[in-house]
C-alpha cells in the first residue's frame, strides 16, 4: 500500500511507456516476448549476451580512454607536438584493450607484450619527433640516431599489432573450441 492513505494510487499503463510495447505486465515483473529476444527490445545491453563472454570492464574502459586519447591526439597533433604522443598512447591503449583474455584475470601474457611494445613504440615516436623538431628549430641536420628510433618504432608497432591479432585469434579459437588450453 501507499504511505499516504489519502492519496490515490495510480496503476501504470505499461503499454503507453516508450520501449515497453512488447513487455507483458505480471505483478512487479516484466517478461519478454519472443520478439524481444531476437531484436533486443527493451532489454538492457548486458542481458542480451547471456552465455557469451563479454569484454571485461577494465578493457572497455581502456577502449574509451584510448579512443578519446587517439582522437584528441590526432586533432591536437597538427598544432602541438604532445598531440602526436597522445595519439600514439591512445592507440597503444586501444591495442591493449583488444588483447584481453576471457576469464577472471583478463590481462594475459599477450597483453603484457602489447603493453611493452606499445610503450616502446610511443617512446620511440616521441624521441623521433623530438629530434626532428629540435633539428628543424636549430636549422641543422637530424642526428644519426634518428633513423634508429624510426625503425625501432616501426618494429615495435608491428610487434604490437601482430600480438593483438594473435590474441584476437586465440580468443576466437577458445570461443569456438572450449577445450583449447589457456597458454596466455
């Protein structure tokens, strides 16, 4: 009952609410029809993928932070040197998020390799552009180790991307065949 007996109690008409056209009202429970199960209906996004592994919350947060960092870095990179570094760090975080493992410890050995290669790529990118910028401001030729930083950055970027691809393939293989041993 209501706390105030003198106030009328309104019975909600669920059919008039947006998104509730397929729900049936049974007391205090909303139940789904078959149409909701196939289209998603008024269900929350988390309830749709019952039985399928989902991306862990930490990895989803890294996608959000990495995506924002990469976007802000690309936009700011035209005007500020630090924008390029922010874009590289954002891409590293996106790659780190995609290398997750399903299960309790979502941060796998492959994730550590992605993190190390991404950090090396970000640092070598920062060093390379810093040397190029210093040489341009001083009207001098870039030092000889500029090409070393460039190739170190390219190599670590390739390692990072290959490791992310391996993690995605391994995760997909485990989803299809649960008997694949967990080596990561």
